C-alpha cells in the first residue's frame, strides 16, 4: 500500500512570515498538532508543532505575534505519495517523528500520521512499532 492511499490530503499550511497565532488557530480548527511551513511555491521549508509553540515561544515569553519562521522545526523528514506505507512507518520510527509531511514535485500534498497507519489493519503493527521507537527517551535530553 502506498502513502497516497492512507495520508491526510488537503493540508493547511502557513508561510514563514505567518504569525504563531495563525498556526495555532489552524491547529485548533483542524484538531492537529502540526502545520507545515511553506515558501511562496508551496514547497515545505519546515513544520511548526504545538510543542514548538510552547517550548520556543510561550515558555520564553516571546508572544504569539512573532513569525513561525523564528520557531519552526527545520530540516524536515518527508516522503512522497508513492512511498510504501511500511517504508514510511520505518522512516517515522528511525527519526522518532509522529507525523510525516508528504511532498510531490516540491509541494506539500499531505501528511501521514501514526493514526493514519493505525487505521489500516495491515499497518497496526508498524504504527505500534513506530510509536514504540518514537517514545523511547532521547538519552541526550533531560
């Protein structure tokens, strides 16, 4: 099964100069914890997560009006719609990520989450294995 068959499509995104409040409102309205950050051509340059907002903005008293480009996570790991779902689950486990941006022709076209994998019976074990790997503590962090 390919990622395109199980990914979430029609993904909302923000731009580098969008403010954090805009990203947070998208997360709230869609009940998600991640929003891709794209340039003018819809090419992903990072992601902003609810965790980014809390740890890099709120906890540092930087305010919700700053740009997402200041606090986003860069160097994103992504896959294509034609990536095999098993391979995507492995990629998520190896990189300890719960959500995988899906990119085609340098444009964001979807997001694959552990929940998407778990909703497909043949991928329940992969989702569980990925979550197990993702949930292992990083020994470099306290």
